[in-house]
C-alpha cells in the first residue's frame, strides 16, 4: 500500500501532524488541508484514495465538504474524524456516504486498521468498476443469440427501452433467459456503472421477503443482532431485478407499489423513510392478467410494472435459433474445459431441432455442456446429447442409421485396442487404410486429439 495517497483535512495542526506521522510510518503518502475549502479543492483533483475529514472545520463545514465530494465522485472513500461530542454527527455523515468514522482521541492501532479497511474497500470498488466494464461488453444486445423474427422483436424493444428509466416487465417461461435480458438492458443503460441486484421473489418465504427487499434495523426481531441493508438500498444508483414478481403476496404487492410510486420505504423495525434511486425490471412466468381477474395480483401494480412489456418466446417457438445457440454454448464450454470440439453432426442438429425443450435455453445449455465434457470426437453426435434426462432420442427417430451403428462399433473397437489402428483393423476385418478412411468420414480421432489421454 506504499503508493496509496491519503488527504487529511483538519483545522487542528497537532491532529494533522499526528495523523500524517502515523500514516507515513505505515507507508502511505499524505497531504493535509487546514480548512474545508482547501480540502475540497484538493479532494476534487481525484488524486487521493482516501480522505480523512474532520466534521468541524472552518470556511466550509465538514458535512458540506462531504456532500460535495460525494456529489462530484459518488465512489469517493471518505472517513470522518470526530470528537466524542459529535458522535451523532459522525453517524449522520455515514448516512450521507462516509465509509467510517474515528473518534478523537484515537488509538494508533484503531486508526491504521480503519484506514486499511477503507483503502481495501476503495480497491474493491475499482476492481468492481473494471468488472462492470467487462460485464457491459459481455451483455451487449448483440451478445444475445437469436435471428428469429420473435427474438429480433425482443431485441428491438429492449434496445429502445434501455436508455430510458422506464420500468420493464419481462414475460417468459422458466429458462428462457429473463435475467440475461434484464442484465443486458441494465448494461446498455445510463445506469451501467451502478449495481445490478437480482432477487427471486418466488424463492424466498413471505416472512423473509420484506427484510430481503427493504432491510431491517437492529432489534427489529429476535435474530436481528445488527442492521442490514436490503436489496433496494443495495441497488441504489443502479437496477433491481425482481424475478417471479407474480408470486408476491398481496401485502408485499402493496409495499412494492409504494416504492414504485414514491421511491421511498422503511426498513423493518424503523419508521424513518429511505429514499432510493433505482430502476425496476421485473419478470414473471405467470399470466398476470389472469391473476388480476382471480384477485391474486393488484391491477395498479401491474400497470406500474408493465410500462414496457417484453415477452421472451420459448425455445420451441424459435427453432431456427437452436443451432446458433448450441454453437454459442459449444464455444463457451470447449474453451472452459479445454476440449477440441468444433461442432455438431447433421443428425445431432436435427435431434436438437426436433426436441421440445421444456427447460428452454437453460436446458439446451446444460445439454451442450454435458456433451462437450463427454465428447470423444471433434464433432458432437446425436447419441452424445442426453435430452429429456436420458440418452434417448427424445423426439428424434428411435432407430439409429447404419452409419451411426458402424461409427459406434468402430469407436468401441478402438477403445478396446487402446486406439492401436493395426489391431483394430484386424478385429474389424478391414485394412488400416480403410479404417483411416472411415475415421475421416465419421470425424473420429484418438482421445489425445480432443483433449483426452492416450494416442495410437
């Protein structure tokens, strides 16, 4: 941490000198300022990893300096220095974005620990920023695979709504890629540098969902030994993705409606309103209009959520996208597992196109991943694809072709002879040259050629 730079802003010379001495002994570069105006000017340069700021300083009040620093750089790491008499003010400063505070008179060890913790936070924030850049590139709309008319319409609407702050409601069966689309919208929006926070409302018991969404204060219930930030606060400045919103109870629907209307809520155990700047993207696999007619979903909440509705088609309705998706996943997993698998045989493609894919894109991805892992040849064959939880054809014709049978037999013999071509050719009743032609014809190679052990 020798290169980390700290700015100390305090009107007491002895405190500035003491802080500077301790921090320099720990290997930090330190600059000081004796008043708020000078401190703000130096902090605004962006050259410091941490600002130690006294809350009571001349010219510009410390709280005002804190607010201006955070306004110019919302990610700036500021630690408050305060006397015992102003402890309440320090807590208030933390509500305005200060990372932590230390009380005067302070102990050297406590100061060093808190400074290092704050700087570790700053380092994680920078790493997170770089990760967001990578994710933004990864989740560009052109990264969503699909050339079918239905998917092109999905992408057209998503591209139009992404630059806005409009609430989006994504419809789709399980496994169609609702969260991936929501992430893509987020990373193509002005909020891309903010957090993307996802929560599955249907997977959390009703008794816990309110705490998960809105957080709680210490002592709010028996096990609440400390305060906790909820998902809405965690998503401040970014996007919250509410998956399976149709599973919310009527009571939670009322609370969510209020957040959408007022952008405020209270933590469990508190009556102090918390204001957030959050974009909401929701998703469901249910027919919410039918749920409204049945009295299970609020109509006013429905219209708040579905400012821009997007319907993701099931995979069986976009069959022309299956080969593209399969190849996309093949590339992903052959790189992950170091396999020299290059594609699919025509029979494998036909099998995938005929299968109904009840688990949609997610099921296809799992099937391709499994096939890549188990593949022994450069191409994935129909029998390599375990669909419907088994190795059967699952929609494909039941009887294998003569070529499939011959290929399987050749592979079994080669495995038995440990890929010795001369021995295999004798067993098969053909010459080595004929065997080589068959191997070329069927795209069969020794395990070493596709990342496995052994060679002929």
